[in-house]
C-alpha cells in the first residue's frame, strides 16, 4: 500500500455475542469470558472445541436477552400496580443458558397470572365507577313511542346479576396498560346499560362495550409494538457502537504494540466517529490518518507533515510507506487473533503516488523544513 488503504472489517461471531452479553448485563462479567475462550480456541485452531463453545455463547447470549425482557416486564407491571410479582433476576457468572431459560419460563407463568389479576382488579375498579354513577337495569319498564301504557320488561332481580357478570367478564379483558382515555370510553359505554329497557338493548350495549375494550387493547398492543421496535432500534445502535469501540481499541492496541503512538484525531467535526492519528518518534515528517467508517470499512492514509523539498524527501517517503505497509500486515495478524477480520479492498505499492501533504503545511511550509533544506545545500 502507499498513501492509502481500505479494508472491510468483519467481526468474529464470538466478539459480537460477547459484546451483546456485556450490554445485556450492563457490566463486564465472567460470562463474557466464555466468548473470549471461544476466540482463544479459534486462534489455537481447535475447530471442534470452538464450535461447541460458540454454540454455548450463542445460547447464553440469547438467554440473557430473554432475562432482560422479563425484568423489563416485571418493572412495567410493578409501575401499573400489579401484586405478587417475582423479583428481577441478576445473572451470575455460573449461570448456564438452560438455567436462565428455565427461570424465564417460570417467570412467564407468574407474570401472566399477575397481569390477569391486575386486569380483574382494574375491572372491579371500573365497575365501581360505573355502578356508582347509577345502578344497572333499575328501570323495569319501557314506554311506547306514543307515550301509551308501559310494558313490563325483565325484572331487575333476574336481569341485573346476569348483566353484572357479563359486564365483569368483558371488563376483565381490558389490558392493564390501556390509557385513561380508552378506559373512559369503556366506562361511558358501560353506563348505557342503566338506560336499557330489555335484554336485547342490554346485549347491544354489551357488544359496544366489547368493541371498545377490543379497541383499547389494540391501542395498547400497538404501543407495546412501538416500544419493542424502538427498543430493538436502540439495541442495534448500541451494539454497533460497542463493536466500533471494540475495533478502535484493538486497532490502537495493535499499533501501539508495534511502536506507534495512537491518538484520537480532533481535526474534523466527525472525529468522534472513529478517527485516529498514528505517528512514531522517528517519523518527524510523516503520520497516518486512520478512520473507521459506519459501513465497517477501515480507511488509512499516510500524509506528509511538511512539504517535499527534494528527491531525498521522496526517497524517505517511499521508505516510510514500505515501513507502514509491513506494519499494517503485522497489525492485521494481531487483529485477526482478536476476532477482527480484514479484507483489503484497495491499496497501492509504495512509491506509486506522491504522499499528500497536510493542508496547513501545503500552503505555508514550515520553518523547520526550510532550515533542513539549507543544511543539505552545499556552500550554505
């Protein structure tokens, strides 16, 4: 390679899963060491052992995500006022995927029971609000349109218990996270039962209550889905950032081990997206700008810190390029051991193109460079 190189970055599955476990736990843990062990087995060439370990890591990472979801549901139901909730689980270093999965299954049953009990509790509260306003089916007669004689309908003693029971079943289907607005809509429909004059009218009102409960539940499920999608989107962003930080840290370590000084670049507004500057003590006139882009592509460019003054400078450029080329290949091997594959998609041989000069130096040069040039010229 010469002044530039581009390489596609691919993370090993063990790295991806390990980073996911760390995020799911919210902290570093011995659990993540299982992913590191899979990488070690990979580097040692133990394919069969790596396959088993990687499958274990994958199952564990999936189980941890399931635990996180159950913990979130426990917190949500607690905020809604549910009782008899299980305690959230904090996974430990010795937990196996099978143990975590079993806890999730047991917890699901408890959460379903708690949610059902909460729905019944809410239904009772709604019933109180409905019946406090006015009793159901208290009027046992209806009037004809011409205000003629009243005709007797079902008596309250026979109709009301059936209506109360039917209404209770309908209200109990209302999801506990329905909004106050949706609950008011259900209550308003249910109160119409007090104005019905017969079983047919009551069934019509009950149907309307059912429809409003269904609408309220659809709204609640829609909100749940929106929250889930947003959580997945945020999770993907956080995973991508964790992977980016991992690559940058390993790139920094690899080149520091090779004798380079690695610093974050602050020359552009997008430096926080993964820009690094590599330099060496015996490189007074050269540096490498390296950047990890969002498309998992690593781009590096060697530049001159001072303008080229003579052919000797060009000879030094080629030497530095060759040195950088050799170092990059060594770094790729180190990154491979850390689970970071790199597929070089573009590069040039040393000396094919002139090195670019840093913008400030290109226009103004430097006092040191001019002094160095004078020292090289005979008679001066």
